[in-house]
C-alpha cells in the first residue's frame, strides 16, 4: 500500500530559507525528529519478532507503518538539507544510530502482545502531539504543512494500534489497571531518551568539541523541550490516551488533568 503522500508533494522550493536558517531550535527539533523517524526500521524488526505469527499485524507493520515512518524521516531530512545544506546529516545520523540501536531492544516491550499494542498507542499519541505542536512552532508554511501531514499519519497509526489492542484484549482480558500500568509505564520509561540522544548527535556534528553535559547543549535541549511543551495539544493527547482504557465518560473526565500532565512527559523530557 502506498502512503497518502510523497516527498514530491512538499514544496521545498517555496521555503524562505533566509528567514528559517537562523532558527537554531527549529534546526534541532527537525533534525532530531528526522533521526528517530528514519530509525523506525529498528522497531519494525523488533515488533515483527514480538508479533511473529500474526500475519495481519506483521504485514501492516512492514508494508504501511514502517514505510510511513521512514518517509517522515526522509521528508524532514529534505527540509534540513534545503535550509541547512552545510550540515552533514548522514555523518550525524551514523553516530546517532550507534547509540540508539541498543535502546530499541525487546527488553523495553510490555509482557503481553495486547499490552504492547496499548503502549504503542502512547507512542503514536506522543508523535501526533509532537507534530501538531511543531506545526505551530514552525511558523513557516512548508514545514507547518509537512508537520500536519505527518501528524495525520501518526493519528492513523494510533487508530491501527488501538484496534489491534482491542482485538488482542478480547482474549487477554486485561483489566483497566493493567492497561493503565502499561500506558503510564511507556509514558515514563520511554523516549525522552530518544530525543536527547538525537539532539545530542545533531549538536555534536555541529560542534565536535562540545560536551553533552555542557551548559550550551543543556540550554538547547531545554529550549527545544519548552518550545514543544508550550504548544503541545493536551486535550487531543488525553482523548487518545484514554481510548485503550474504554472508561465510562464520568471516570474519563476525572482523570483528564493528571493524564494531561503525564502526556507531556512522552516527548523531550
Ligand atoms: Fe512518524
Ligand atoms: Fe507513527
């Protein structure tokens, strides 16, 4: 199945390069997102292994999910190459992938197939929220439009993982506490590390003498985090997060606020 859009739909030639180039935080946000997206094949391999024997899941992971995630990475990379052509994206990515690969092992998966599907919903919620936020932060029409396309794909991924969770849970019959544990576990355990790792390798490529514990790098990391958090669509995130719990509306309402706080932790801690 072909993705709904391709790089040829993105009008890179209409970017106001001179206006965007001085925006350091944007450079780091787009570069780090491109690294993590292009590395999605690492997860596909591990997920396909975890769901071995489930032909529908494995087919979707390899023929749709991975292709779309990797396309996100290539589209963001093309944006970087257009605005910051001096940046050696490939060399920075090569260094990133060495550190990143061991973070993607099966040890990070939930104990059952159904609970892992619920946990994947958290990741897709996080990426949908990230790109919604980045579309606002961008203030540049080409990047904003690209982020909106990516966000739509991420919401589509969420819907697939949610459906797969519901199907598995018909036989697993996990109670809500177990599902909630899987959701919060993934919120806390994952992927602030991804963002920090990706951002560091973008930074290090630009400043080979820079240090990871330097005030300069920490400043860039916290500026990037703040920019995304400021525009993060909490209500959208809450609605997505509570879907696997299938809560009665009155209960869902009562936990909206704490979940909104947790939701922000999934990105760029
Ligand atoms: Fe993606
Ligand atoms: Fe996704």
